[in-house]
């Protein structure tokens, strides 16, 4: 009933205009719809540190019961994350890290390990003295740094390799721009992209060049999320990807545990895995099935609400008739 206390979960998202983050919010909303006693307040910082800091301060001032932060850049968001935690608000950090241990828990996959697995995969396709084009995510965000370090570590014995780094900022459009300056007639043997959208940009650029006609180029990305990279792996535009779960479901579950006063671990790991073409095709089928189920659940929920309304209406009308 309305008298029951509603708990407010504030979510500060660094941006929303990409498939991976939209999937995160979708998972958040589906998981949250299992509970009647929570209300979500979602803020979109639109890729701007100052805006994210301001929005987090608003959520602190509003005294949300739980705060979830998906930081834009790690350093700039550290201070305000600490402010929230010190104000006594249980604070969940997800995806990108902040440089402090003043938060309640971190939910996310291990990006160093993702990079390491990608490096081991790459080793199978790298000829001697290969040149690797590495398309970085935003260098000031922890997943880019960790995906780079893990990849390097897996290939540390390959002193013959050459790296050509570019910074794609995690974005397809930025990667498209940077890739214009890359001369693919100078040998590029392999593309390691920190996410799938930038990997797709690399494939498109490569295919558009006359100078490389007939040549093959192995390109890998990360995320393997539906409506973006997963389709690209399934249809062969990207050779492989590595699953980077959004954690939308887990952050809400964790929030509920904290609301119930339960202890949670300081790190809640999300599992990853290699996604080649066959795996991508299977995952796509699965994700379609899941969204069908979800739709059926929603239809049933709506039907139930309709029935309930009719019932209350009947009850009210009966009450009035009795009074008369
Ligand atoms: C989405 C994204 C993902 C990437 C993650 C890293 O905004 O760029 O592609 O895996 O953020 O924080």
C-alpha cells in the first residue's frame, strides 16, 4: 500500500547514449520491477565530469537511501563519491572505478583479466613482428587502462610486436575520426579494440580502403552486448569479442541487500568469457528468448493490475450501494 516506505535508489550514469549503457538501465528496470518498495531516480551526466559531480551532489542532498555511481572518468569522480559515502549513504560503484576505497562495494567484471584473455587469444593470430593497432577507450577511465595492461601482460614474451595506439574515447564516432589518419597500407596485422563499437569502426574503415583489397584483418572488440557488438560478431564483422556484463541486475540486487541491512562484499565480480562467432549466434538467440519472456511477464503484470483496479472499483461501488 502507499503507506509502506519507499526506498529511493539514486543512479548516476555517466552517459546513456550507447547500447551497453541502455542495456544496463534495461536490466536495472527489470530487476527493480520485482520490488514494490523502491523508487529509482536515474541521472544522465551526458559524458561530462562536472555534470556528474553536480548530479551526485543533488542525489546526496535528496538523501537517497542507496547511491549507484557509474563514473565517467576515475579521478574527477573520486572526491564526490567519497562525499556520498561519508554522508552515510551506502555507495555502489560500478563499471569504471574511482581512486579510493571509500565506497561500499564495487560491482563489475575484471578488466585486467578481460585484457589478458584477449591477449592470449591474439597470440594465436599474431605473426612474427606483427603490428597491432590498439584502439583505446578513454585513457582516463579505469577499464581502458586495465584492458591495456592485461593485454600487454599476456604478450610480455612477444618482444617482436609493435603497437600503434589511438584513443577512441569508447565511441564509434570518435574512432571513425581517428581511423581516418591510420595508414593501413603500412602493415597492420591485428586490431585490438577496447570495445565493439570502435572495432566495428575499424572494420568499416578497412573495407572502405582500396589499398587493402583482398587482404584480411583480424579485429577483436569487447562487450558482446546485443543490439551492438554481438550482432557484429555473429555476422563476422568482428572476429571475436569478450563478454562485459553490464551488471544492471546485480547492482539492484546489491542495493536491496544493503536496504535489508545485510553485509555485502567489497567487490562483487561479474563473469566474463570469450565470444566467437558461434557463441555470438547462440547468445543472440538466447537474448531474443529472454526478451520474449520479459514481454510476457509485463503483459501479465498489466493484466493483473487491470484486474486489481476492477476489483477495487467493484468494492467501492458496493460500499456506496450499502451506504445508500
Ligand atoms: C559503454 C562503454 C563500454 C565499455 C565500458 C567501459 O559506455 O564504453 O563499451 O565496456 O563503457 O567503461
